[in-house]
C-alpha cells in the first residue's frame, strides 16, 4: 500500500475520500477475468469510482489482478472482497487491491489490516457488531445483507452510532438503491444490475449530482 494508514482515523478519512465522488460501488463475484473486466468497465463508464472483486478461488485472484491493473490506468480504486482470513490480506494486496472487504466482523482480520495499513470494510448486521467495530476504530462499515436488514435498520442504527458510515451490500439494484441512500446509507453496492441494460440508465441517474441533490 502506498498510504500509511495504520491510524484508524486516517483510514476513515481515506474511505471518506474514496467514496466522496459517487454513492454507488460495484461488486464482481466469481465472474472470471473477461467478465470482471467487462463489468468493471461498465461501472467506470457509468461513473462508479470504486470496484470490488471478491477472491474465493485462484481464478478470482487473477481477475482481481487484471481489474486492478486497468483501474490503476484509469485512476480508479479497486478492492478485494470476501476476505475471511488474515492469510488473504497479503494475497489481495499483492494482486493490486487498495482496500479489503469482509462479509463479517473478525477482529483478527481488522487488526492485521490496521497493522499493515490496509483499509478494511468489515460486514456487520447487529448493534453489537457495530459497537465492536467502532471500538476497533472503524468509521466505515459494510452492512450485510442489506436487503434482509431493510431500510429501517439504518434509520435506527444512526441514533446510537451517528459517526459510522455504511456501505449497504446484498440484494441492491436500481429498483431499491435510492431507498437505502434515503435511509442514510452513504454507498449502495450493486453487482448483477450492471449486466442488465434496463437498469443502467437508472443507475446513471443515481450517480447524477443534480438528481442526488
């Protein structure tokens, strides 16, 4: 990593900057290299700055490496998802990931990322997990699975944890992303919606500064 992000406050500021330009991020899961490149290019062309490639197989790591290479050429940030063990951290960073995403909250993974200066976005779904993450110094969290949690979850969680910013992941597309953003989510993550031509114009509208207000 080029940034010195061992300080949690610096990591939160880093995510603030990464997600400042767009309220959407893109997720590629098990797509293979060619499809991952196509989806990432679609996302970037729409105006989505941040792309996440999940890594669960060796082929996924190859896809991450290629998407990260292309992202660097375009000045875009690429992350690695489904980080469930500390051993994956070095693999993801070596493949070009600038930040990591986990489906759940594992303090060992968080602390290892912090010691390495690697931004980490762990998944949470309960107040207890949000509280633990906040006590670990994390200001940005992934709420997963967002569709199952529902928009009201975010409205309620903002009361005790107003300082935490959320990326909503799981079951989001052009039909419901705006409702999660309206509920206080800072970033909505979409995946298969990027392969549906009928949704692309609606996703582009969510990225319009005028329409976002």
